[in-house]
C-alpha cells in the first residue's frame, strides 16, 4: 500500500528558518520610527485651527497664502482649500487647482472639479476634460465624472456641449452620472447654449419615471425654462406625466413645459387639471402656462384663478392677464376687481387693468385711476400701497403724481416704489407713442426727477434713479451734465453697507461721462466667530415666528459656517424682531431681513460668499441675498420651489425642516415677530 509519509517533517524544515527570519524582522522594524500612514479620508467640519485658518484666508481673499495648502499631506486641508477657491471664483487659481484633479482622495478631486467650474473660465475646460474617465465601466469614477460634467457646463465652450451629450459610457440607470449630465446640460443652457441632442437626452430623462427624480427634475426645469426648444410632438406624453407624476416639484415644471407648446391638448389639459391640483405652486405654474395661449381661449380660466384660495395664484393670474389680456375688455375686469375681497389679489389685478386700459376707453381709464388714487390715499400698509403705486405708474402721464408721492413719503418702501415707477415709465418701449410731441420735454422732466433722486441721500432712490439714467435709447447722456453730482452722491454712501448704491452711481457716472469705473468690492471686515459655531450641533434649529405660524430651519454649518454664525449673531442680538419679508415672488422666494424694508438696507459690515456644492433643488432652501460676490449681510431668502439657477451663486446655509406651508402663505410686509435659536 502506498502512503504519503514525511510531509510534516518537510514543512517543518522549510518553515522554521522563515519563522526565525520573520521574528527577527519584526524586532528590527519595531526599533525604527513609525512611518506616517497616508490619510485617505477627509474630516468634515471646522474643528481644528488649520481648517479655520484656510477659511479665514478665503474670507480675506488671500489667494497666494492658500496655495501651500493645496499640497498639504492631510487631504482635509487640500479639500477645504479647493472649496475656498470655489467661493472666490478667481480664474488665477486654475493652474494651481488642476493638479488636484489627480489627487488620491476622491473628495478632493471632486472639490477641485467643482472649483474649476466655479471659476467660469474657458481655461478650466481642458484640465476638466482630461480628468474625465470615458472608460469607467465599473462606475468607480462616476461621482467625479458627474461633477466634471456640471463644471464643464459652467465654463466649457459650445463645441464641448456636443461631446458631452453624446457620451454613452453610463447606463440610464446610473443615477449619479445622469444627474451630472443633466446639470451640465442645464448649466450650458443658462449661458444660452443648447444642442438638439442635449434636449433629446433631457426629454428621455423626464419621460422615464424609472430614473432618479433628482436628474428628472433638472431635466424638467431645462425643458420648462429654456427658450427656443421644441417639444410639440411630445405633448401627449408630457400631459400623461403631468397627470400621473407624484412629485409636485416635477408637476410644476411639467405644467410650464406643457404650456410652451400652445397646443389645444395642452390648453384643455391645464384648464382641466387646475381645479384638481392640491399644490399651490403647481396651480401657480398652471396659470402661468396660460400665457402661451390666445386670450379668448383662457379668459374663463383666468377668471377662476382670481378666486383661488391662495393669493399667489391670483397674483400670477394678474401677471398673465397683463401679458395677453384684451384691452377692450378692461371694463369687465374692472367690475371683477371691485368685487374681489382679498386685498393683494385686488391690488395686483388693478396693476394689470391699468396697464391694459386703452385710450379709446376714456371713461374706464378715469374710473380705474380714481379707484387707484383712492386706494393710495386710504391704504396705510406700505407694501400694499406700493402695489397701487405701481398701478398708477402704468399710466404714463402720471409721472408728476408719482414724483409728488416720492417727495412726500417718509416710508422707505413707498419712496423706492415711487421712484421705480417713474423709472418704468422712462423705460417703456412705447414712450414716444404715449407722449407724442411732448416726449422730449417729458424726458427733461424725468432727468430732473432722477437727479433729485441721486442727490436725495436715500440709498434706495439713489440706486434706482442712477440706474434709470443708463437707458441708452432715452438719450439722457446729452441731457445730463452733472459729474460733480455723482461724485458727491458717491461720497455720501457709507461703505460697505451701501455698496450696491455706490456701484450703481459709479456705473452711471461712467456711462454719462465716458470714464471708466470698476465696481467696488468690500474689503474683509467681519471675521467668523468660531465660538458660536462650536455651539451649533446637529439638533440646533432656528424658529422663525410669524403671525401665520412658525418656520423651523435646520442649519448647514459644515458647508456655510460664516453665514450660519452671522444669522445666529443677528438672531441673538434681536435684529430680526419686527423686520418684514419685503419681497415675495410666488413660486420663487420670500426675502426678508432688510433694515430699511425695501431691499437696499444693511448693517455696517459684509460677510463673504460661501458657494458650496449644496443645491437649491427643493422648496425651503435658505440662502443669503446679495448685491454681488461677497456683499452678503442681513438679508436672506427662502425658496418656494426648486431654483437650480441659484446653485453656485448664492450662499445656501439652511433649509426649512417644517413650516413650508407658512412660507407658501407669506405676503409682502408680513412681520417677523421673533426668531429663536434652539440648541
């Protein structure tokens, strides 16, 4: 019998010297100093001095001092340096940033791609294209490739759009890539560049309900907002989606898209679905979509919209009526306006009627103006009064009345609205038709009014009046010889808080004199209080208390520490108590926090923009209002619906956790009773 014998002895003879050598090696290497391990993860948050230093250098715009951190051993520092450069938006950092596209840590590569897109320079497209992995069949580079696609959408030339939309590396089921592709095509469209294949890809995304809603929503926004794209043959499919889509954000975009076709199926579908729709914002867009149709075809639907339970829908209906209404029917609409009970719907309908009312109906014109004048006299609430002031401005010959209102009012919002209404008369394309042989004389009168506004010392009026004088076709350059007036007005501005007005004055002075002017950028003047940030935890909330109810916010301290700290400081100082939401745009935003209440106010400091990767991809996103990069201060806004065009342009620092229904009922002038921070 054969047996396998002696194997144990053989292995013992082989293994013994190996074990001895291994033991000696362990002892040897144990005596050596430890080799630093390569860190492969980033730490989110501003918990150490280096990340805070990087952020402070960003706030101080010290670009050169940031460069060394691009080569730091710790990927956390490389990541935050790239994100700092994203907020700065300085194309001079492109050559230094592009090296991070091959960083060993994916989060750093993604941050670098985002930052290059934020520079919005065509010099960034080549390194981005080189970093794109077209052979990524396993999806290991999907997140980076997606970020690169969006970044190219922000900075790429038109030629690269075709390459982008014909890439077929990923399957339709790859949600990360599809989202990046949709974002890239959308960013190109924001810059006025579209491609038929890109539109086809977006249509595919919208139509396929198996795909991720995040990508489908951007695609639907593209179809709804992008001009000059044809979707006529798709109307039956889009109508079917509008009926079955469960996501209201998708439905509100689909409503606009369906309306763009102007087809009979679109019209009957929108009108038929409107009374069945529960979501206010979707109803707003259904009504807004009616502007694509002839007035007689949608007259009854508009009439019904003025009786909607939401004032927003009635306000939108007035805008549509102003666009497509039949001037001959203003007497009928005047009867409706007099019967409407909701003050905001009534006032906005009067704006539409005033714009439409023709000269061949003198009795109606007289009656409308009498109603509007009476409303201005008896309305004490400045924001509602201002709607009637806008209505009065629709009659061009009322410019002396508006100027008198401007002179006599002590309310900032009323004063600003009166000057805006005079400007709107000046800007009318039918100006010469309205004023006939008196047009030149009226122009001279308006110049006097605008110069009075410039000299007034009222920053809202100064900004509006200065901007009005830059209308090229008005010929104001030949009528204004007052360089010293603008120099004095600019000297009146307190910086940095009145930087918007200062820059408006400077631009107009340059326009009138032919001299150059570079808009002022605020110097660093407000450091982050890191001690406050340390108190902000995952469960920290802000409760905005209004008469209509409470809005509860959740913060994003890791993405926007400066904005979060600034907001909390303002809350804890009592600043927001009594302030109003002065700006409300249905289905867009509500905006508040202005010390003056007209959008031109600020305190004696500014904070830096924090342009993070968070998206305004849903209702209830909270951002900082600004008059340009690094001019944020006290004003903030809350969105009604997805607003992707704000991505990468406005600091997003919080979101509504509960109370969105309160946001969606807020009207201009609604007062903040108090904001409380709960730790």
